[in-house]
């Protein structure tokens, strides 16, 4: 009872990640020496608490599964999975309204139920200026998918407008282009089965038993060559081997000449001389030209969906990035240790160190610069880091290694900040001899953990290739997604390369020839058949933009499904404050300069960046009863501005609104985040949270449920303004 009262009076933290060893658990995270009975009781209590917070989820099967309660004695999964259901929205009587029907509407129509318009933007224009605080204007979306050619924009003239689904109908807003490919439009491109052989890598290191079988590693005999070992794997009846390992004749010790086949998809080889490892490749690649398809004659395709889910942009090593968290194993995996059993390059990699740059301009502001402000320069019993908390120096750098962020200024840009951190930086390239076999390495994108621990992930666009040693150079504007820097990456993968299309669900789009290459999930070497895709194009679905003196007021989005936005990891990133996060000021829904914005009862999923981005002046925003699922970065992010002034009379100033004075009010304030479900987030950017804020104040987080995220459930990047309340949540 005491435990239950504590959970009901504060936010409950259910740590979903090492119970007593059993293969049924996937990274459960239970601390050592916790009895199984206590662990299961705590999980069951968390499930009950989640159901009380979000009763509309019924038996809450998704939370049950996340807690892995099926592994606890006497627990069985609820028979039905909880899903989002569109609400039965209705307008106020006699309110101005416009009806949007993507399938049957025409934008020259008057927007009535009998004669609807086609696009959401046209519906917004029809009710412009007609809404009031007492009686807002309504834009109703009829059932079906509303594909956007461009972002739906709201300015101050569109205040007091509500966009919602029509009387319980299921309306989806998509940032993609529908693409249907007939079965006879596919052409066979490459069908091949082989082993991709890697010298000096051992995929059974520390796992194989000399001359014996294990559950997944089978001993095949001793041989004098790789070819003989590979032939033995093909002839063996011990399994369909996904990889094969041969220790050569000069290998020291008992394993010399021994050959092993691996029956599961484990591919995380260790560096070791005298060993060869081969991973099985089964290519069944087909291509279709999309130049004649509507909306596909130009531009890049950075994401592809089928049946509402992401397909995998061709990558090495293989593996669906959405499942990445399930592959992390080993000691202290939750705090930067361990390694991935597949999907990431875990062996030694040579990174190209960043080029030296001119030092940043060091800017140090103290109480002497603000004589009229209470500004303590010391704190009894406080940290030795001056500037931490509400005392000491305001310390930033301008320029220097921050040439790749917007604005190029912040704590992490300083040359010698008090905390003793490493200034913002990232590698300039990576040595990857495998790229010598690529027809065009310049399309490649690198996803990498920052070296030295799992704090954040970088994304790099390759912009050059040196065939002499296999060095891929990076676009200097990329790799800027985090605050504190290092000169090398951690585990990583490469994607968007034609030659890496070799696994079910992988694809590559040739932007020049407009050819889509795709490996279907079919038996044998059959073609894909007729396929319906959505090619992701837009990064923002809705933009609500005003300013503090002339804000957008009373805009509400309600009862909508939203999906299919493009990755934003190459969008301009900034360093919001002293916390070590980097962030773009963009999202599927971007709000700046708004009063009384509302997002209610929406389902936002398969968004490849931030779900909702609140920027600058955003007063009294309401984010309630939504579900965020499989977002590429944080679900919700709030980030304000301060002022350009560096001293009291503003004789010292910066061109950017990043000074110490935030009294101008250009921040998200009085934000209510209530009763939302947020799960499976941070697909691309692992430095992600259910809710993030920087330079924001007076936030109330109440009654939310969040699980399956890569880092902090909630992150306050600084203590700006205070007034934050976190209560009655389940994380």
C-alpha cells in the first residue's frame, strides 16, 4: 500500500530493462539481486497504474508487452491490442466551417458537405478570419488519406481555427506521395546467393566450443582453406547457416583449421587475425522506374512506407533500425556498455579526425555586467562548476568548432568551459574499404553513436570517396546533432547504397534515373508483385507561425492521424543550452509565436523527426490525449529564445538570441502535457525523450505513459524559469 501511494503521488519510474536469466526476457533492465517475485510484482503494479492513467486504452496490451509481463507466473497477455480510435468530433452550432475531402473534393468548390474542397490548405483559407475565441472556425477532414503537396500553414490571420476529423471518421494526414507499382512494371535486377567474406574477423569469438556444437554454432570439421570450409557448410545437415567462420592453418591454439556454421542472424564479429568470417547474402533485387508516377519526376526520396510502416533504406550491416534496442546485449548496456548482436559495425573502425579550426570567441558574462539584477557569483555547498544552476558565470563560445550549428554559439562552443567538457566536434570521415565496391559512394549516409558512450547518435552525409584507402569524407554541415564532441564514432552503420540492397524490405532510390530498387519478402526468387508505397517527402505537416507581438491564437488540431514525414537529422541544428543535446527547430507539427495552441486526441506515428516542436513564444499550449509512436527523434520538444544583450545596457550584444536575459517572454510557457501515450521513439536520434525542453518554463507534465525510448524519458536541458511540475506519470 505504501508503494502504491507513492506511485499515485508522484511520477512512477518502471525500469524496463536483467531479470533472472531466461531467454524469454529481452533487455528487461532489472538491477542485479532483485528477486523475481518483487520484479514481477513491480511490473504488474506499473501495468495497473498505466491502466488507471489512460483508461481509454482498456486492458493496455501494448504496456503489458513492454513490461514483458508474459514472463511472470500466472500472467497472460490480454487478447486484444489497444489501438488509437478517432474521436467523434462535432462543431459548435452555427460555427463557420469548411469540408475537405481528398478523394472527392475540388479546390474551386465552396467547401460544403455537398461540394467539399480537396486540400487542407484551401479549407484553412476558406475560414480565414471567421473564427473568434467564443466560436472558432472549423476545417473538417473526411475519411481517407490526405496527401500533402506542401506544409499546411497558419499565420495570425488564421487564428481561432480548428482542424479535426469529421464526426468520428478516420482522417490521415500524410507527408508522402502515394506510388503504386504494377506487377509487370518490375524488372529483375540481381538474384544471387553467396557468402560475403571478411578476413581477420571472428563471428564466433568467445562463443564457439572447440570441436563441439552449441545451440546456434555448429562444428563442421577441420579444413585447410576457406573454400573447403564453405563447401562443408553447404553440405551439412546441421542447419541453414547465416554465417560461417574458418580459423586458418596458422591460427595458434586448438581452433586452428576449425570451421563453424552459425544458424542464427548474429553478426558482430571481433577483430582477430588468422580468422575469416562470411555472412550469407541472398539477393533478390528488382527495380521499377518511377519517373512517370505523379509527384515522382524529381526530388529525392528519403523514406519509403508500405502498409503504413517504414521500409529499410539499404544498409550494412542488415537489420531493421526500429528493432535496434532488442539487439543490445552485454554488461552495463543501459549506460553505454555492451554491444549489438547485429545491425551495427562493432569492430575496429578508423575515423578521420576533424580538421583544426580557429578558436571560438570566448564570452564570459558575470554579475558585473548586470548590476541591476540579483546575480550571485557563488553558492555555499554548491557545485564547483561556475555557471551551473542559478549562480556564477554565463559562459559561451562563438564560432570555432560550432561552424556547423545554427546559431554557431553556445556553451558547447566554448574553448574552455568551466565544466571541463570537450567542445562540439565530430569526425570528418571514416575509412571503409568496402566502399571500393560501391558504384556511387556519395549517396551514402552514416549513422553512428558518438564515441565514448551512448549519449547521442550522429548522422553524416558522405560527400567524397578516396579509392586509394577507402576513405569516405563527410559533408562538413552534417554530424552536428549533439553538444559535446569527440573525434571518433562508436558503433555505426552505413545506408543508402545500391549495392547494400540484399535483405527483405530493403530499398534504394536512384535520384538521377528515378529507379526504385527493392528486395521483396517473397519465396524463392519471385518478384514483388503489385505494390503500394508512400514515398516520404515533407518534413513538416503543419506550421503555425506568428511572433510574440502578433501571435497565432487558438489553433487546434484534433482527432487526426498524422504520418510519413522525412528525416530531419540534416536540418540545421542548434545547441539549446548547457545540457549536451542538439536539436533542430522543426517537427511534423512546428509551432512558433502562438497563444493557446492545442493538439488533442491525435495519433502521430512513423514521423522521422520530432513529433511536435514548440519554439519561441508559445503560451499556454495544450498537448492532451495523443499517441506518439515510432518517431525518429523526441516526441515533443520545446525550445525558447532569450535576448541578444550580453550586459544590462546592451552595449555588448550577440547577433543571436542566446544571451542570459530571458525576461522578454519568447519561450514556451504554461505548457500542459497531459494523458499522452508515447512509445517506441528515437528511431534515428538516440538522444531523444518523450518530452524535451530548453529555455522553457512553467511546464506541467501530468498523467502520461511512456515506454521504449532510448534515453531520458523526460529531459529538462536547463533550469530556466523554474515552475516545472512532473506528476502522476508512468515512465
